[in-house]
């Protein structure tokens, strides 16, 4: 009886080692991946497009979700682009691992406390989190050289007028190269919408002087809102200011 027990213990110990070895042999590490090439293209309106390819030779990399991330030049801290916040679909690979998606840089939430989505004149990258078959990887970092622009000191005089009287608008076009706001030379559109209407029209197209200053004068016949708009160019984003109301008696 003792001899049988001893033999059984050895046999059990030997058998116990077999399953572990078999499991180890069957569990393969996820295949390595790369994200290359990676391209970033921006538009003055704030729309941007990312494209590239997730690579893993011999593996299926179709329909893989990708994380889009951005960082400002000032902090260098990476944030995840929230697709759902802007009603956009998650960036995913197609056949062959290719991907392409267009999104917007902007803000969400109330005007009193807007939350930024994306960043102008900053850094972007795409990251794959990995799964059971293919490993995680990140793209190279792409820099967005397009510069912020905006309108400072926008004023309308007078704000209360008789029907058909003239108003004058003033302001300064600014841009932010190297993180510092400076006057910029360009063309500004003065847009207006009548109270209760939805369609905006342009009323004047003043060009700035060398100090970025602009002015325009035109007649107003009904209660209206007016705002300055700079539509950007090859190197600048568009910029504007909140509308001001003109009361027509």
C-alpha cells in the first residue's frame, strides 16, 4: 500500500506539470504593431483630418479602434480627443489597417465655462491600445503649424439709432505666433443678422492697417446683431468675437 501511494504521488506531480506546459505553449504574445505613416492636415475653419495605417504583418488589423490624442505647446500634456463630445464616430481602421477621419477643434459646454476639444497650433498623435492578438503602439507626433487668430476691442458706435442711420464698427485683428498675441494684417468681414432671423450676411469687408486695426461704416434699418469675422488663411485659423446688438428705433 505504501509503495502504491508513493508511486501515485510521483505520477500526480508529473501530470500536474503537463497542463501548465501545454497552456504556456498555446498562449502566444500579441503580434507587434506600428502606426506609420501618420498625417495631419488642418483647415482655417478648425476642421482637421488625420490619416495613416496600423501595421502588423500577417495579422488582421481591420476595424481596430484608435485613440486620438493632442497636447499644447505650452504644457506638453496629452489629452484624449472626445469623439462623443462633438458627435463624431470613433476613428477605426479599414481593410489593410488604413484609417482616415475628419474632426473639429472647438469647445463644448456652456459659454460661461467652455471645455476645449482639441488644440490649435499643437501636437497630435494616434494610439492603438492593443488587444489579445496585436500589441499596442503609437504613431509619430505631428505638429500643427497653423496659428491662432482673433479680434480684439470690437466696438459699435452708436448702439441705438434711427432707422436707416449709420453705425461705425472698430476692432483689431490679432494673431498668436510663439504664444504671444500681436496685431496682424488681413481682411475682416462684418457679419450681421436681423433680430429673429437665422441667416447671417456680410455688411462690410474692411482691410486692416499695418497695426491690425480696421473700421467700417454702413446703414442699418432693423434691429440686428453684428460680429467681426476673420476667415483665416494658409497659415492662420479663423477668428471672431461675440455679436453686439444694435437697437433701431
